[in-house]
C-alpha cells in the first residue's frame, strides 16, 4: 500500500504544474500545455477508441436543504475561492437552510447546482453566496412565499439580493390607495407588476408611492405623473424588493 501511494506521489510531482492530467480508458502520458487540468476522454481516435468507450463522471448526491458549509476556519490556501463555482448534485426539494449563508435560496429542485460566491473569494466567506441551478437559463418560480431571484442589484453598500413575492389586493373602485403589505425584512421597493390573472393584461409596473412601514393603504396606484383608480375588483401583483 505504501509503495502504491509513494508511486502516485512521485508521479504527480514529476508532472509540470501547468500540465493537464489525462485519464482515459487506459493510462496514458501526461499532456503538457492544455487548459483543462484533467481529461477523462479517450486519448486518441487513432488508437481505436470510440465515443461509446468514454466514461462518465458520477457526482456524489447532496441534499442542499441539509447541506452546511464548514466555515469556522476557511483556509485561503485550500479554498481560495471560498467555494465559488463548487458543483453538487442536489437530491432534495425545498430551501437552503445553511445559517452561514445570509442570502437564502428557495425553490430547490433535484439536479446540478453550483455555488455562486464571487465576492466571497476576497473575504474568504460564504455569507453572500447562493446555490444556483447549473444551466444557461435557470428559471425561478415566483409564488406567495418569498422567492430568491437570480438577480443581484449593485448598490452603494455592495451587491444586494433581489427577492420577489406574489400577492393580490382588492380595489374599491373609488380610491387610489390599496393594501400591498411589505414582505418581512423588506427595506426598499425595487419594482412591482400589477395585473389581473386570466386576462393577460398588465395594468401597471409602477406606483405613485409606497410606504414600507405600514400595510393599510400603503400603496398609491398610478405613477408620479398620474394617479390611477382601478375599477372595483381583485388584482394580482408581483413585488420585487431588497433587504
């Protein structure tokens, strides 16, 4: 066992630090000058290998609703990126509950996820990171529970997570004031879309005014140039906000 381990260490030490480790179906020489540090594809088509003989990479399964980062001592020499770009295969449905991550993620579904934590690489923390679906166009479903979107807003105090929530209000038909309660923890209104479900009609994407501290009549419909009284009835909205 010691001889095998020693041979492995010697072999790796002999490789250039800029080299790519090639691991095809059978052992081959180390390839120097490549961008990838590991290549598990067939070494060469000229050797008779076919695509059907290539190998897949099996990722360990992870439950992100239970997963916790070990953050008591992140060693920059080992985790210099603070896990930015780390990939896992998630098996659970639900929300990230890692107390070390202040930006919580809802709507997790089984599939590949990567940890987005670009600012943490300079501070060696995972506080502002979040798990995102691995793919070109990850989708987020906005429902009646707080939803973490795939958007960060640059502010004077740094990047802030954009949250969204779906709700409804009833208009009296005689007043511009409507009740749109501020979501828990909300500090700033970013945007709102008011519509009536089933009609494919968006009535407005603005408010004349909005008061975070109250809930009764806290929103005045319309825009800074024109107040609007909606006809009597129930309307839906999606509110986007910062904390």
